[in-house]
């Protein structure tokens, strides 16, 4: 039905993506999104940790070209399957820029990260999951963001103050993005965040721990406003951190919606 | 490239779905899933309520036929666009059976339902969302399930007992499916569920309400185990209810996972 | 257990949120997130349309104050329950700024929007859902973004070119954010986006329509790169549109990940 | 404010969960839901594979007892952190029954599983993710279900037949649950499912592969009805498989909803 298609095609398959485009529109980012891949990341205690990432890889596309060769992203990923860490991120970005002759490369890697925690009194050990994300951009400049999502307990100062007994409390999520100089451990930032809420949360708690956390949270009531401010105060003390964005969300136990606070700041 | 395709095809398009299949395998359910549609449902206070549903419609397919005519489901839906209620559900199912010459028809309609609630002390009014689902099956028998998802507050009896001050509490979700005779109002079942937890939750609460709820929850501590038992006790009192399945899930404020309880019972 | 708590508390409940804070940290945004509410929006054909929104409302909080009075957001929402439209958005934002004595107010309203579409040949009518979002910010300046998510069909130009028969195609999602002057209809922007892909998608298609769409898509192959460029070309023609951000994502039928393209541009 | 609370409490903390309940309601399942944990599973090619699971663990609770000791679930999980496989599943269930003095134990483990696949022509290797779930129940009987979710490509037979060129196709998801005797490899069931659709999908495809898949899918058109029947025919050939439930869902490229088929059968 289509003449050109009756020609032998297996020898040379036309490269449509490489052909010219005449709309004169540069594309900022083009690539593959949310590809799932097992990776190894650095771990402060055990040196490395196996995890599973959702990965997005983009480059810019100048207006002259019709398309991008998407399979090359996967090839680069395969070459680095063993390890995607804060340390080799720049190399992957460089390879992307080069392989695509691009002026900008973007790499986003999101993964669950596990830390062993000891319960506050019984010292029972268990693993807690934290969501992490690395975002790197390489053009003539380079940029790298570390993002962490840390579940915490928050207890409402207003509820405590006005009530004769008890105080509503709930799980909340603190999301922190930061830029830094040198190297920071995920573990240290998570600890900083957990100490900025009414209490950390744990996978395994015995009764003595539950008593401790209940009372500790009652003694440290915090609004979402307090949480973002405390995290800001504490990140300010880490000199390597140069910029941060903090979000706190409470899954309110008395409402069916969230309380939310947000701030973004250069480190002073 | 394909001879038959050069024939004029617009006059009579071949009906592939209606052709025979030779694998001798009946299909239990085939149809459309998760189509989104605005509908009107019954409302105890305002007579009717506009909402937006995710709808799935299936019929069985005897082994002789290759496929189903999917567009007919949408046509039936269009004919009932104005109203999908507990009352006209049997008519839609009958129409499905007839239009497809099927021996069984399945209809699932999931939608957010809003109720106006008054805060416990200030009586401030606001709207709360509850997720509802109707599931109907019509063969030579008929079956209808009503499912409701109700957010509640639960306060931990253990934490209260062992702690010198405070008690951890959290938002939880109670999911109830039930079969009944005659007619039941969504509103009445929701009220029954909300009264079976440490406290209902609300969209709008003033300080006097927050004080009341905090203290009321502290005075009514409940495990997920207590919640499913209380709901069971209370549903048992509603004579129209003939069968129920109850799930309670707590988004624990001290953990990053849920506590969960489940029971299923014929009404005695 | 706490002296102050034995005082009569019901007459005057202390306002913790209004008390001073000494950390000297301004909060950029604080408020309620993802509250669900039924609203009415403008509709080009039927004047208005009932839908259900997820709403977030934030204000800034100066460093002197400890917290925000979250219930006021819900009160403002209640006062406007009848209607949240492009036209009265500025009024709600003004009310937020005033009620909170804030210097900036943020309002985000996300909702499903339905349009009646006619199938291309049979002209059979059905409803299609599009996700919409309004985002408004009012400080000393004002900003308003309209965001639309439009499902489309894309057919791969490379697959078509290199294959002797067929071409892989898939559902994709085009997400467009735009700033504009005056007033634009959601319907017009959606139409512009749908015309920029290999084909629109529909809820109800008869066989004649399915034939038409299959052939039409085959005749209009498009990469994600083509889609964002076509949308850009077409939005450029709408003089009211002053700025746009376009994302196209293909749920590739030959992969388990997405192809993605993104561009952001001031209108020239 | 509460007399009993001024007593020294740290020495012996009261065990509320172990106290009696008087509502005479047995609970079918109670435990922890969706706890995230890194595990190791069996791998046909590499012997074992690191992955990350969402785990739910439940036991029944007789009517005499008020609650369950949730922390014991996590302790059991910790003892088996190294390995959760089809082979040691019965041991974990036995331990749960014993530790809780329960008559029934339930264990659900859901995890992403990766397989290396070779592209059909270029033989380029890449990893593909499949979602897997193990569900085990141990009472006086034992039951084990293996569930696999396999993305595939489906091409519409009707669209191909009625159209002069092209045919709409899309990614779909096939979900298979099965009971079996002896031992089956995940890899073998996945292969069986992939061969029952118009084509498998891949992470990495070169142009020669894309041509092959496009043409292969065009030559093997399948409705969702065909997919569930083909999977049924092929599972019937595996003698170890004793029961199966098959669901196929197409994310239709011409619609914004899914086509769906379902069947459940004992193996004959």
C-alpha cells in the first residue's frame, strides 16, 4: 500500500529522529521518564545499599533536529547499572551530554533508602524507609539537588494547650531539598529532620518505647510552622548546606485534609 | 499490502467481535473499566447530589464469540447519564444483560459523596467527603453491595494507659461493605461508622471544637480491633443489614506503616 | 497534672497560633492542602458545570507569629462554595490576604472537567474528562496559571517508516500550563491541544469512527517532540496567551516506561 | 489528673492488648499493613535478587482478647530479613501462628522483580520490571498464591481489519494469580504470559527491534478477550498449575478508559 515499504528495509533503516525539523523550536528537555532500575547507592554504615530506582533522563534538543534517540538513554543506564551514587552522578551526566551532543543533560533518580534505627528505650533495632531523590543538571554550569522525604510525628500545641487531657497528634511528612558543597550523608540530614519534629517514627517499638515517644511528643508540641522553622534552624548549622527548600505536611488526625508549610532559603 | 483492504470498506465494516472463537473458553467478565462520568445520586437532605464517578461495566462472554462490543456500554451509560442511584441500578443491569444477550451483568460505580456536618460545639457547618461504591451483579440472581470509606480518629488505648501524659492518635480509615434488604441511606451508615471510632473527623473546627474532640478521643481510646468490633456491634442493630465486611486501617502516628483489622459476618 | 489546666478553660481558650515566635524565620506558604470540595465552574456550552475539586490555600506567615488560623481557610471556602471560577478567583485571593493580614495569598484548585464530544464520523456524542487546575497568587502583583491535562493518541513516525505494516501507537498525556490576558475558554485550549497530536481520544466510538481514527493517526505520526512543538506553534497563534509550559508524555506501547518532552516559552 | 498515672509505671507497663474483651466478636485478620522492607528473593538466573517489598502480616484474634501485639510481627520480619522466598514462606507462617497462638496466619509480600531480556533482533540486553506478590495463609490447611503483573503490547483486531492502514495498539497489563503444586519459576510464568499477547514490551530496543515488534504485533492482533483466553490455554499446559485467575487491561490508545477481561478457572 505504500511503495517505499516494498523496498528491502532491513539493511538500512531510515533514521527519522536524525532528520531536520523546520518549526524552529528548541526543546528544553526530551527523554525517558520513570524507567525502573535496580541500583546500588552509598550507605554510611554498610558502605553500599541495594535499592530500586525510578529514573528519568533528559537532554535538550536543538530546533534543527526532529527527534532524540531514546534507546541511548537506556544504554547509558546499562553501563552504570552497578552504581548510581552522589559521587558518580557527574560522570553519567557528562556521558549523556557527550553521547547526545547536547548542551544540557538532566538526570533524576528516586529511590527508597533504608536505615537501621534503634528504638529510644528498648534499643530494639528495625529498618525504616525514607524516600530519596537525586536531581542533577549539567550544562556549562552544574547543579545537584538532594531531596529527602522523612515521616515524623507531630503533636498540636494548640490542642495540648486548650484541652484538659490529651492532644491530637498525627504522622506527617517532611520533604527537604538541598544544595550543598562537598559531600553530605543522607543519614545525617535525615537525623537533622527527625530531631526537628515532635518525635521520629519507628518500625519496631516495645511498650517502654511507646510510653517514651508518647510522653516525648506531648512535651514537644509542634505545628507544621514549627517543623519547617526547626528544620531551617538546624540546616543553617550545617555549613556545607548552601540552599534548602522545606515542606511539612501533617495528615491531621482531626481533619480529612492536610496542614502544610513551606519555605525556601539560601543558607546564611 | 493486504488484498482485502483495497476493497471498498466503508459500506459494511466487518464485525470481528461477533465472529466465532474456537478455544472453548468462557470469559467471566469483559467490558470497560474506570470510565469517568458525572452522575447524580440520592441525598437524604437535598434529595440529590452531583458527583463524578469512576464506572466499570462488564458482562460474561460465552466461549462461541470472539469479542464484546465495548461501545454499547458507553451508550447505556449515556442513556442513564442523569441519574445512577441505588434505586435505578437494577434497571441499568437489566439493560446491560439484554443489550449484550449476556447471562450476567456487573456494574461498579465509585464516587465521592459529600455530607454537611456541624462541628460538635460551635456547630460550624462544613462539607466532608466520603468515598462510596455501588457494586451490582445481575444473573438469574441479583446482588448489590454498598461500600463506604469513612475517615475517623483513633486514639491508642495502650499508649494512653502506659503514658503519664498524652496518647498517640491518628487518622484512620474504616471501609465497610454491606448487603441489605429494602433501602438504607448512605448518611445513616456513615453516622454509625463515625460513632464507632474515638471521634469523627471534620473539615471545619473552631478552638472549642478542637478541645472537645481532643478530650472526647482521649476518653474513648480504641485499637483497630475495637473499631471493627464496635462497627460490627452497631451494624448488627440495623435489621435491614444482612451481611457486612469491615476493615479498619490506622495510619499510625508512631510508625510509618498501618495497623489493620478485618472481619466479615452475616448479620445475626 | 498540669496546673494551668485546672483553670476554667471554656470561656477563653488561649490563642497559641497568635503568640510570638522568636526564631526570626518567615514562612513562605502555610495553610491547608488537598481539601476536597464540590464546586461550580464556568462551561462554554452549558454556562456552568458541577465538579469536585482538590483545593489548597496558603498565605505567608511573618516571622513574629507562631502559627496560622487554619479554620479561616475553610470558612472562606464555605463562603464561596457555590462558585470557584476564573472570574471570581481574584476576589477569593483578596479575601484571603485581608482575613489573614497576609502579604501573599496562594490558591490552587484542581478538578475534573467534562466536555461533550462528537465522534469524528458517526457523530455519536459522549463525555470526556480533562483534568484542570487553576493556580492564583496575589501579593502586590497578581499571577494566574491555567493548567490542562489532555489525553491524546500518538503514533510513532519511526515505527511507521521502518515497518512494512502497522506502526506502534499509544495513549499519551499533554499537560499545558499557561498565562494569558483577558479570558480564555478551557474548551478552546483543549481543542488546540487535541489538534496537535496524531488524534484526539474519545469515550464513545463506533466502527466507522475507529476506522477513521486509526487511519488518521497513521497519516499523522508524531513523536513527543512533535507534539510539544505543534502545541507551541498553535498556542503562539492565540494572541491572549502570554506564556506557556508544555509537557508531552507517551505511555509507550513497546516499552514499560514513558517518552517525555518539555518546553517553556514566552509567547512571541 | 488520673490517679493511676501517678504510680510508678516504668517497672511494669500494663498489657492492655492481652486483657479480655466482652463483645464476643472474633476478628478474622488483624496485624500490620504495607510495611516496607528490603528482601532477597530467588532468581532463576542469578540464584537470588535484592528487592524491596511491601509486606502485610495478619493473624486471627479470638473474641476473648482485646488486642494483638503488633510489634511481634516486625520482630518475626526482622528474623527473616535476609530472605523471603517461596521456599521459606511456610516457615514464616508457622512462626506467626505459634508466636501469636493464632489459628490462622496471613502473609502478603509484594515486590518488583527484574529480569534481563534480550531484544528480539539486536539481542541488546536490558532489565524489565514485573510486579510480583506472594500470598500465604496457614490455618489447619495451607494456601499459597503467586501473583504476577506483566505489561504487554496488544493490537486491536477490529481496528486492523476495518482500517486501510495501521491498527491502534497500546500497552496493557496482564495480572495472573495462580495456585500450583511443587515449585514454579516466576520467569517461566512471565514468559508464558508475554507469549500470549500481541508482543512483549522491552526496556531497550534498537531500530531493527522496533521494526520487528511493530510487524509482529500487526501480525498477531488481540483483544483483551483473546489475551485472557491465550493465557488460559497456555497455563493449562503447565501441569503444576492447579488454579488460575487472569485479568487483562488495555490502556486503550483511542479512549481515555480501559478495556478489561477476567476469568478464573481450575486447571483441567
